C-alpha cells in the first residue's frame, strides 16, 4: 500500500505498514483522500534529524484526524520490531509528553542512527520508498531559529495508489484538488515559495517569448532576488531592495602602518572626500588592513577606482573595488519584528542534542550575536593565555626554588665532606705523631739500658787487671 506525495521539491512515494498499523494508515489515507494535506507547509526542519508537516495552520499546534468526532486523538500503535533505525521513516508527531494524542501531523526521519530515544514514543506507520534524494535536498535548506525553512516547502498533491479501507459514511470527499496552494487555516506569514516561477519574481507573463539570453538573465535576477530576501530574513541587510552606495570605495591589502590621514591625502586628489576610515580591531586598535573611502559624488569614486587599483602604498600593492557594504544604511530602515508562536506537537532532539543547522554551519545568526561570540571567544582565549602564563611562571619559580634547594644541599654536603675529611686527616696526623713519639721514647730507653751495661763491663775488666 503506497501514497505518492507531490511536494515543492519533488515526488515522494511512501509505503505504508498497513498490517502493523491499520488505524494510523487508515487515518493517513483518508486524510490524503480528503485533500487535507493539500498545501500544508513543512514547518519544522531539524537538520540531520527530522522534517515535520501535516498541520494546516503551519504552527505545529493544529491538525485533526478522521476520528476527531470520537476523541481528541487516537492511540499509538507501537511494535517492538519497528525501530527508528533508517532514513525516511514516516512517523506520527505529537507532544513527547503526551500519549495516544495522534491527529494529522507526521514527521520523516533524516538520519538512521542515534534515534533510539524515539522508540516506543511515536507510531512508525511507513517509510519512503522513492524520493530519498528529495529528503537530502530538504535537509540542506536554510532555516530560522524556530526550524522553519526560509523558503516555503509545501505538499502540493497526494495520490493514493491503493486504498484497502472502506470509506467512513460521515466523510465527504472533494471531486478535485483545491485550486489554492495555501490552506485556509494557515496563520503563519508566507515566505518565498521554493518553486516560485520567473513570472512571479520578474512580472513576466509568458516566458516562452523570451530568448535564451533573456531567460538566463531573468534566472540570475530571480536567484539574486531570492538571496537578497534570505539575507533580509537572517538580518544581514535591512531590506531586500536596498542597494549599496555608489560613491564609496572599498580598499584592502593595506599595510598596517598606513594611517587614515595618509590614505585620505593620497585619495583626495580625485575629489572631495566625506570620510576615510581604516577599520581597526575593537580591542587592540590594530589595523585590519582594509578601509572605506566615501566621496561626495560618483564620478570621483570612479576616477579613484580607475587610477588606484593595484597601486603600491607603503610597500603594499592595494586592491580597490566598489563597496558592497550597507552597514551605514540601517538607520534608514525599521527592522521588522515577528512574534514567535509557541510550538506544540513538535518533535525535538532533546535526548541527543542536535542543534538546528549546526551540521552545515551555514546559518547566519545576526551581526550582534556573531560579534558577541567573537568577543567571548577572544576573552576566553585571553583568560586561558593568562592562566597558562601564570602556570608557566609558577612552574619556573618552583623550578628555581627546587634548584636553589638542591644547590644548597649539595653545598652543605660538600662542606660536611670537607669537614669530615679534615677531621680524618687530623686524626691520622695525630696518630702518626703519637706513633713517632712512642718510637722515640722506646729508642731512648733502649740506649740508656745499653750504655749502663757497657759501663759495668768496663769496671769488671779493670778489676781483673
């Protein structure tokens, strides 16, 4: 059993698990047959996680089932052998805190791993059999902070390839699809249609009358217009129709030693200069090697561009171009603020933190937020550097102290060894002197004894004679 869903980006064929989830599949098929999903927005995109649709209001708070007359929502049909383990699974969407609260909203998975936290919470009633490349294209869309794509992606038509369920008597099916491409209950503001044709953007009623060159030119205009609207939505420019000033030059590849006065003096020979500013770092005040020069008229700006591009200034070959910056024009426009509706019934990746748009890194969040992040990062780096420097100093002081202690120990040991050697030498000298004295006293005693005996012998010899 399958349903063909025609979207703004292409066709998707969904195979339904009729045997496992008959109640859910019946609800889905009958809603498709009622053209209930006709024009519904894909209002919640969480890149590399899920994409959600099925709410005619486009807020995530609406939607009804064919069983709405009996209850506010029908029961889940959970099966242990059906798991969140592949891309393209079609599941019923409801508030994760509620049970048996299914109506019309559903989501399609955009990744095949790290989805175990959704098992047992949402009914898996089908999978995408054809159109996985369409899901990949949807996954790469630009989104805002609420996860809504900047370009409106809608369900244009649904075609039931096979309906095994009998029609309820209380339902009345339309003879044909509605002509309007937007549900009457939709309350969110419209954005750029993804499939917007050339005649909508450029006001051309018949593109067949255009030559190939004109058609290519119109396509380029359309793409530029779409990019400008996206930049306006992201807060990068104040208005999609704004144009950069024509009398301002952008100068880059400057030498850091070049000053504002030097640059103004060099460029002033082409006309009167209103302002000349070298952009510098907010913290250190160092030159960022580029500047903006504003003239009083466009002719002076053109003359300066023709003469000064690729010229050497302070041993640096500079690059000169016409400025595309509109930062000084913000005060002429009022930024349009929109209230953010409370999103209910939206599946969020709470257990596994998946930041919206983080996988691609292409979402522009606004100048102030980026500046704050850069400042925080710079301050954090300075704190880390200071901490590392303090650690190195402490380690060096500790090493000096240890070296001094070791040197003192070595000196004390050397002095002790000298004292011991001196004491031992003195002992040896004393012992040697003592032995010499003893030997001398022994010799003297022997001599006296020998002389006495000689005298006695001489006396006895005299007596004999």
